[in-house]
């Protein structure tokens, strides 16, 4: 009996059985199910084998390509007919040409290929000589040579040169003149490096004491004999030489032209004498009219330089000193120490923010005992060393 009758819809004619319920127990796989499972397993195995062969072949191809890239300079393997690949191997970078046997091996069933002119390839390789550096060879001085450097390299070199200048400068201020002589003799390049850095530093100063002295001494009589102690690169002599002045320049290293090598705190190669008794005298045999110490009282035994200046100066000669203003712990004590060595203070110029200029005149004095010299040398700390902030 049809309960509902809707056009286009039909219900099964058999009534739904309500007496038999489906079993919830798991059914065992029948023979047909086992066949289907085995068939599916076989298909999966075939698929895996197929994929495995594809992967292995792809790996083989990858290994072959890597091997070819690694051995680019070797010849290609021969094909089935025994012929070599006529295409030359690709070059990569600066790889050296392959070392081939001098006796060619003919391929089976085929003639040998013509030689590819290995001499030409060898000549091309030999035409570009490779630079060699010796472990014990000393590099040339690059204190002034900046050609061929990039802007970054020039800036780095400038910083390194500046650091080296500051190191040498502090060493000169904190050691006596004998140590300074030893340092310059061990490495003469230190002298050049120091003065290159010094010239670079001068560019930032409002004025240069050497330039001031060139202008001032130009008004002195011709043939005036001037001793420049601690002259550096002899800028004073170069500025006054053409004006008919006799300038004697002394420093730790000679330049072979203007500068005479000497320790200005020891014994200058100039005539002159000191008093030998308690009577006041100005010494004998001097030839120098003016002594210049422009930023040169650097060593810890600098009072000996003033002693040498007195010995070589004519009676009534002038001593001109220029020093960094920050070095003075007491200007009055400094002028008092100079006066005790046989000089009369004349004038001082401290208008410059960086330097203080002094002028003294030589006067007579008596001989000084060793004890008196020891007391004078102990007062050398009146001039403080120039130090730089650590970076």
C-alpha cells in the first residue's frame, strides 16, 4: 500500500523489515575482498617501483652534471661510435689547462682527431705572469703613495697613519733623547711617518710658529747664522735660504741636504764652550747668532738642549722658543728655569690659542756643579708631555 503518492516520486513496494536489525559485529574479509586488496597492493608496488626508477635516473643525471662541471677541463667521453666530442671544454675562472698525454690514443673504428694546438693555449696561460710575494721581503714604503687605492682604503690608511703618528709623538715626549735616537735608528721610517703626520696636523692650526719665525727673521741682517734645533723637515732653512741667511738645521735623522743628524740634547756639532770656573763668562768660539726651538723641547731631558743653546750662541745671542700652550704647568717657573741656565727673559707672546712664544738673550754665567745640574734636570717636569685621547 502506498502511503504517499507524489508525481515523479515512487517508493519501493517491499515493506521495510522491522524484525531483523543489522549486526554491529565486524565482518571478516571474504575471498573477493582479499583479491581486491592484493590487486591494490600490486598496483601500489608498481607505482613505487616506477617512482623509484624515475628518482634514481634523475639522481644519476644530477651526478653526471656535477661531475661534468667539476671536470670542465677534461675531454668529453666518447659516444657509442668511439668518436670524441669535438666541442672544447668550457673555461671557468682561471683554471689551468689540462695536462694531456703526449701520445694520442686512437679511438676504435675511427680516425684520430687533429690536434687542437695545445701550444697556443699554453702560451696564453703563460702570457699572464702571476705575482709572487716573498715571505721575507719588506714591502716598499707607502707613506706617500696612495695611487691605486679606493676611497675606503685611503681613509683606512689615513687613520692608521694618524694612529702611528700619535704613538710616535707620545713616545718622543715620554722618553729621553737617547731613547729617541735609538728608536729612529732601528726604523728610520718612523721619522718620515712622524713628520708626515706633523704636517697633516699643522693644517688644522690657526698659525704655524715656523711661518712666524720666517717672517720675523727675514728682517734680520743678511748672513745671520741661525741654528734650528729639532728642525724636522727644515722648513725654516728652506724659507730663509733664498734670503741670504745661514741656517744650520739639526734633528735625529738627516735628509742628506738641509738636515744634519744630531741629538740636540747631547752634543751639537758646533763650536763653543762653557765656563770652567766660578767666574761669570759667556764662553768662547761661538758662531751662532740665533737659536730656534720651535716645538722641539720634547724629550724628558730637554733642559740639556737649553744648555747646548747657551754653549753655541755668541755673546748677546738670542734664544727663541715656541711651545704648545697646554704643556705649561707654570709659565713663570718655565722662564725662571731658562734664566737659571744663563739667559735673560725679554718677551712673551701668548696671543695664539695654541702656542706661546718666548724670547731670551744670552748672558754670562759661572760654571755649574753636578749637583746644580741635577736640580735643574729634576725640574724638567715643568713641561708636560702632549697626550692624546684614546679612541
